[in-house]
């Protein structure tokens, strides 16, 4: 039998239970494989699950959602991924009854995004899809032979239905597009690191606390349990020996009733089962039995190694040694812990560097989602006190960053400049923990020295700051519940057939960037698209910024007034004296999403220079030349466009048009008598 040898593996959901054991095993056993793990760090994920791999040179962690097509495509291409092991999913049946749409979104849509990315990139040699024994539905109580891989799929709950739906997509992409897919369907898994909403870790933690063990219904339901390391070995075998297009059951013929699991737990904790076991309301539908035929996988050389008593003992020892691994999990220990799936219900926040140890302080609970009543300050007669604003600003030495500091002083807003470099996560964390800001402004970035031509020969440095650094800051801010105002650029568009020059039809916030003439613009378009995955970011597209300081060499007016020749073309522009105070107001209003951050309308370069001549220097003269002539003296092309500022105008009706703003904020204050 031929053995498959991957090079670069993407493991989704790898900070979760089963996938973390698989990832750690592969990283440990195959140092020549590069393992990239992708996880959005949902409530049942924990970075500490990957601690054994942190220092390994062949390990890379990426925080992100499989539902983001841009992120998935980016990872497949930049990491040269040839193999995907897809574990990421919502898996708790109780939760699926209370929030089934979340299961559809994660389990079906997320899988579809991955498959489509594989089809588009065309570089995947193995796609291992991790499913569940529950897709078969209930096994007859008297069945002697378990469900085999060709058995009919008859799911009975929203969770298993979404997993079956995902399987259909996997099969379709295998048949229609020749994607090399393999599917696994597994029994229940137990062992260290498992989030305690599942039966065995829940029983262990309750027993450790001396609390009763809740059993749904009468406890006669039968389940099969495999120890996590045996399952990790099964995936290792399937990765190397599994045949494309095949399905493999990962199971055991050793079955246990739920009531017997509870009794075994009571015995190991010296508890009286009669007084320690509590029967509670059953699920809406609780399958009586799942029974698998695992002969196909055994034919590849795999077999179960860990007996129940040994595995249970190891698991108990681990939980007693790591009681605070998950922080405050009291909600998960309830008989029906559906609240954990409610939007905003429980979010695990990382308050330190990624290699730090996390404890219960890293858990935040949104009480509005779990039925806790908090007295309103209005009802108690106490006026709510707004927290004092404190801005953390990155880009101290930059033009916009410097102006923001002066505005804070003028408005008497507390502020500090960040000391950390955007590329260094630990430095950003230190800034936030020390300064404790209410909002973060990112005015840092590489625009070129002295202009964007520099970026063409310094691509690595440009990516490091404009893409990696910006995403790093957005991610750290999100983990700390902070809004990030991000100063971006509108130089990612150019006039086209749908937005012709002089038409008054501007590019809107939702339009796709179409300008690729400069590497600087490419990086800004890329990071803007990736930032859409962060709901804590307000992206402001600045264009050709102008201020009243006509001595500043970065000022667009100052630039073109010093050129020998200028191109005459209308453009959207940003008058900083008017718009920077608006950016601070946007922070106060907690506005998010993408905004065209320009004054309404356009102004041509000749119109600006005519104003300059009228207000500043009557003797001023200039010469025009064409875009073709300009192209001969610059390295990177320049963007020319009109941005539709109606969204910003609607939020701030007092916003002046570009020409009105130029006169009021720039030329009138500088008018020569």
C-alpha cells in the first residue's frame, strides 16, 4: 500500500480537543512536516491545548474563522498547503437544539468555504474531513453488526444533520472537481483538554466539587468511548494510508451505558452512586445507541490501545492536576448548558502573550445573554457614569498620528502614544495592559520614503507593517474588547467604465478595489479585506490628505506646488483639519466598518493650484503634463478616483464639500494680504 507523505498541513479547529491531540502528535512525530493550525478560539478552544507544540519550528498558529474565504485562500497560497485536516466544527448536541443556525454556519458553510478554496487554488493533495458517528442516526438496540461506511445517513438532531450536510458537500466536491477527499466518522472521544460540556469531563469536574452527576433521561443510552491518543493515532494512520474517496469509521466495539459511566466515576471518587447520580430532563431526542463497524480502519493497521479503566484514570489525573485549565466553567457544568452557544455568551479572552499561561481571569461572561438581571442605574436613581476617554495612538512620528495627539490636547482627552512595534504582539499587549485605553487609533504604516515608489523595492518591509502589523493590532484590540480606528487609504481604486472620470459616480464602501498599480496599494487593499473579519475595526479610507500647514512636505498641496509639472485630473481628497476631529467623534460613537473618509465631491489639481495662486502666491505658475508623460518619471502608478462620501455625510451632515472645505480650512487661514 502506497504511503502518502504531506509537506504542509493545515489543521482547522486545532485549539480544540481532538484536533489539538492530532496536531501535537504530528508536530512531535514528523519534524519535516510544517503544521499550520487555524482556530477562531471559540468557547471550547484553548491555546494551552497546543502548549506541547509552541516551541517547535514546524508549528504555526493562526487565529481566524474558516468562514472567511479571503483568509483561507490566503493561507493555502502563502503557506503552500497541500493537505487539510478539517476538525473545526460546533459539536455539542445540547447547543444545537438551542442555536441550530450557528451549527449550520460553522459546520456547513465553513466546510463549503474550505472546499471552494481547495478547488480554486488547485494545490490540495488530501482533504480529510472529520465527521461523526451521529450521522448514521440511531442504531437498533439488538444490532450485532455496527454501521459500516456505506450505511445510510439518518441524522436525528441539528448537530448531526449539519455534519451530514457537510459530508454531502465533501462528497460532491470529490466527484465533481476531483478533490482528493477522505471522510472519517468517529465514536465519542475522551481524555485531557476536553471542554467540560461533554459527559466525562463534566462528571469529573462535578465529582471533584462533590456535586451530583446529572444524567439525561434514565441513563440507558449506550455510547462507545475512545481515548484521545488512540484517536490521534487513527488520524495519523488515515493521513498516511487512507485512500482518496473513502470513508473510515474510527470506533470501538466496547459500549457503555451512560448510567454505567456515572457509576464508574462514583467508584473512582469514592462517591455513593445512589445519592450522587441525579436524573434530569432528557434531550428533545436522544439517540439510544451508536454502534460502528471499524474493520476498514483496522485493515490499515490501526487498533484501539487504551482500555477504558486506564484511559479514565489518566483523564481524572489530568483534570485533578489542571482544575483551572478552562477558567470559570460553571455554566458548562449545568445539565443543559446551551447558553454557551448564545452569541456573546462566553468569550475566552487572551490577556497575555500567546505563550502565557491562562487562567480563570481570562474568561469574560456577557450576562445579558444568560438571563442574569442587573439593576439599571436609571431605576436606582443613579446617573450612569461614562468612563473617561483615553486614546492609544500608533504613529507618533507620522503626520496623522502627530495631529491626533494635538487634537487630544485641544479637546482635553487623555492619550498616549504606543511604544510597541505593530509586528510585535507582546509589545502591543504591554501597551494595552499599561495604558488601559478606551480606544485605539492606528495611524502607523509604510507609505514610502519619500513616496510610494520606495515600496516597490521594499516589499517585505511594506507587508510587515501594512498587513501583518495592522492585523496584529486589530487582533489584540479585539481580544481586549477595544475599537480600533484604522487610517487606511482610498488609493485602491482607479476610474473605470462603471466609475468614469467626471461622472460624479464614486466608488462606495462595499466596492471591490480595482487598482493594482503600486505595491503599496496592493498591501492596503489586502489588509482592508482581511480586516472585514474583525467587528471591532473602523476603517477610514484617506485620500491625498491636505492640511492648513502648507509648510508640511507631506501636504498634497505643498507637494504639487513644488512639482515642475503636474497632471490635471479630478480626485477625492481628505481635508485633515475638518476630518480628523470627525474621526475622534466616530470613536466616541463606536462606529465600525469601512468609511470613505474624504470630503464629498472631487477637485482637480489645476483647481487647487488656481486657489493657491489666488490666496497664497499670485505669481505662481505651473505646467501640466499627461498621465503617459508622468508614468515615465515615476516607478509605481498613481491612483486617481472619486470616492462616494455619502455614508460619511449622512452620519455627519455638517461635512463640507471638498472645495468648500479647502477654502475654509486651508486657503482662508493662509491667505496672503
